[in-house]
C-alpha cells in the first residue's frame, strides 16, 4: 500500500482521486493549499505527491520549490488545467517528476502515478554494502549485497571507490547475478542519492516506443500524440538513469544516447527545441559488448564511453562459498516478510544448495528460498523443502521418462493430428505445436518478450524470429510511430 498526498482545493477532484486510489489499495491524504502541504510533509512521509498548479496563496510551482528546498525525496506530479509548455518546462526545472493536464485521462493518471511510485520505491529502498567497507543509515526495507568471496569483495570495493565520483559505469555479468542491485548501491552511495533513480529495461520496451520513452515527444509528433510527453531523460534531470540490458538497444537509439552522454542535450520527437539535462548513466548487460561491437551490433564509441569504469559480477557457481551467507540473508528476510516460523537451516539443506550449479545465479537462489520458506511449516528448513527450477518443470521432464498422464495426453493429441493434417505431417505438427507454445508463453507473460523467452528457454532473438514466422503480435498493437522532424 502506498501513501499519496493530494494538494488541491477542488473537493470533487479530491473525492475522485480518493476513490480511484483506494481501489488499488492506496491511502490518500489531502490538503487544500501549499502551506498546509509543507506543514504536513514536515511530520508525515508519502510515496508520491499530486500537486495542483493554481491554488490560493502559494501556487504549485512555488510549493514544489519549497518541497525541494526541504530535501523531501518524494516524487511530485504537477496537476494543471493551464497546460502550456512554459508551465511544464518550469515544473521540470524545479524538480517535478511529471505533469498531468486537467481533465485527467484516467489511464494516463494511473501510468504516471505508477511510474512515480516505482521511482519512490527505488529511492527509498536502500542497498547497503558490507559494514566493514562503508557505514550508512539503516532503513527498515534495506537490501544488502552479501558475500565474503574474494571476487565479490572486489566488486564491493569498486562500488565504494566509484559511487561518489560522477562517472559512467558499465556493469557486466550473467543474468541473475545482481547487476541492478549493484547499480542501485552505486546510486545510494552517490552524491545524487536525493535525486531520482530510474531503471530502463532496454529488452522490454518495443523498439517503436523506445525513443519516445527516453526522449519524450511533442504534441502531434505522430498519430495519437495528443499532448507533450516528458521522457525519462527529462524526468531524471540531476538524477541517475540505469539502462538494464543495454546490449539490446537499437543502433539508432544508441546514437542518440551517445549524444546525451557527450553533449548533455537532445530534442523531443517532433520538436526542434534543444533540451539540456544533467543525468548520470549506469548501464548493465549480460552480453559480450566487445563481440557485439565487432559484429556491428553495438557502437564502438558508445561502448568506450560507457565503460569508463567497468564492474564484472561473478556467477554464483564461481563463489559457492557464499551460499551459506546468502541463505542466512534470504531465509531471514522471507521469514520476516511472510511471518514464517523458520529459524534454522539443516546442514543437509546447505549441502544440497552448495552442490547445485545455479544456472540462474543469485536470482534463482532467491526464488528457490522464497518458495522453500513459504512451504515450510516448522522451524527447520529441510532438504525436501528445496526444489530447483529444473525439478519444478515436472510434467515436461517426465515426458522423457516413459509414462505419466501428460505424456499420454500428448500421445493422444499427436494421433489426432496425424489423422487430420494430411501431407507433410512432421512439419505441420511441429509448426502447430510450436506456434501454440509460443503464443501461450507470450499471453502468459503479457507479451513481455524477455519473460516469454526465459519461460520457453530460448533466446530473445529466437523468440522474435518465431513471432515473425507465425505473425504473433500483441493485441491492439499500435502502428509504428511516425515521428515528425527532430530538428
């Protein structure tokens, strides 16, 4: 549940917002003017602030300036019925997260609020380093980087050395090794810790929408652009922008990101005004970017600009001596989170965990222990409570073992298909099954290609090829954007 502060003297609007956010499980407090809001923020904490522009006494922009002067880290969204570009620009200069035009489009309100809540969580959820290296103020929802292995200790030292220096950092390592956690640790120990932190998953945003998400767009830039949109660069001014899976960014977008890194400026899609920003860039990838550069899939100049400092995270199988410490941390965290009675871990459980090769790295260990804590009803976590991902695939694994209900259903289905497909039964049946499998995975993952590829156990490029082959598109997919002149 999030706490949202609405600052507006329109009783009808406040009532509407209370009802809307209550349905999502959030708590809403309200003030009718800026001075009351500032007094409230002096003794209460909120996750997001919705602030009206035109109010009696202190207006919204002046109230925003005071909020920033008081170093309140809560994202502020300006609400206005006077939707001029000057208002939006001035709001962003003073540190607003975004702005909303009245009357609201409900879906736009939900989207912007959800983005602001995510930024608020990332800013508040402190990631701490081992206490022997640095001392920070502990937080109730603190996350910890854990490990005593020499290779992970070198990572901690590097974080401590570069965090306070305003340089670009490239974080490499296999999926699940904790690259985003390292980026957030760098942010929390930096001089920008009181400014926004935004994470962008380069593999999850469709290419046709990626540039508008980063750089924003002007009204009329393409079909459906009925209002100016502020991109993540603009909303992250003076903060930290984390590009996850940057190896999946298109060459066209790479060129524009390089310009921001070099010049600190860009134009919105469909616009000609040059916008200047001051953003620290952190990036992560599980790809070999040097190989991507050689094969022409990643710009060499951007690669060297990103890797001013490079931090490589070792796989978990390369530091299995850290498994007991990670188990202690995760089991303690999940036991508290779920109110579980688990207090001890059996020696046999630790031996089982240390004998596994962990293809999914720390993320797989975390998910494994979360499930183990949930199904354990006693005080001791036993080996039978631990089940690895390849074991949980159950039915599929049983297909090769000659027997089981799932295998019998497949046999019966194939018999029916062989009778009905006619010529070239092998190619026809394989195609029908593959199309259904890919379509089901996409639907289950809400057309998130990264998650769907992981579920299927294939690469994202292979998934894209199958989507093109079988013409599988998201429902109500927007037509490709046709941006106007970018100046």
